[in-house]
C-alpha cells in the first residue's frame, strides 16, 4: 500500500530527469549553432559524447529511483493526505513537465554561454596560447556533467553513501575519461586536457560574480521540482 505513492513519485522524477539530462547535453549544440552558422560542427568529441548516458550520468538516477524515500511507512500510514500527491498527479502534471523542459533549455544555454565566451575570448593557457576550440568544448561538457549529476541532490530526500558515491563518481569518470582520451593520438581531444584551463575558468567565474547565475539556477530548479 505504501509503496505505490513512493514508486509514483520516484518514477515521475526518473522520467522527467531523463528528458532533462538528454536535452541539457544536446541543446548546447543548438546554441552553438548560432555562432558557427549552423555548420554542423560538434562541440564535443564524438566518442566521449557517447559515454554520457553510459558512465557520466546514468547510475545516480538509478540509485535515486530505487532507494529514495520521502516518508517512512509509519508516516504514510498515519497521514492519508500524503497520498493526494499521486491522486492529483502532482509530480507528473503537464505544468511540471513543461517546467522541466524549459529549465533544460535554459540551463543548456548557460552551460554553453559561460565556458565558450569566457574561455574563447582571450583566456590564455600556461603556454601563452589562447584556449583551443576543443578545450572550450570540454569545459562545456564538464559543466553539463557536473550540473546534471548535482541536480539529483536537489530533489532527493535521502543522501545515502551510495547516492553520493555515484554522483561524485560520475563526475570523477569525466576526468578519468578525459585523461584517457587525451592520450589517444587518433582522438579529437588529444592533448587537450588541462587542469590549468579548468581552474582559470573557475577563477574567472568567481571574479565576475557569476554565482548569481547559480543562485538563479537553484531557485528555478527548486521551482521545477
């Protein structure tokens, strides 16, 4: 009896999140098209790109969908009003779906805008050269991976060790994969891994007081959840 309410809620967020994360990783190409005359040039390495739904943003939502609990069994049995969420389709209504849809495109715009224009216009590397195209794309990809994984922590009600491990482990997989691809001569992102560029990007973000955008993101994320 008590499992129906929790399964409905978890499955609703599972579906919404999967739409969200796939739009978030694809839509930066749409925004990138406005600055490359829609040439079809990919912003991410094609092979590394395919790992997104395999290793970089897959396990955390599975752990959430299986183990997250908003209330324990005793609370659900004691307060029948809690079942109104499922009876009123609170978590999977049309309004909820479109809020997640708009949020994903908005976030994808920020994911593309900040790394591309901050690092692509005069940000110098440790060797004195300006940031390369693939470096900019890697940073966009990194921001996507970080945010879509941390997003799960916003609508989760339980922060188990397993959930935290998969969230931060998925982010860590980006760096592991990037280092591996960085050593492959035949790969698009060969010799583009640079912690210097990542730290430079974060330093510029802090200098420009961009955390205001992250505050807005948190507000809209809570609104959509």
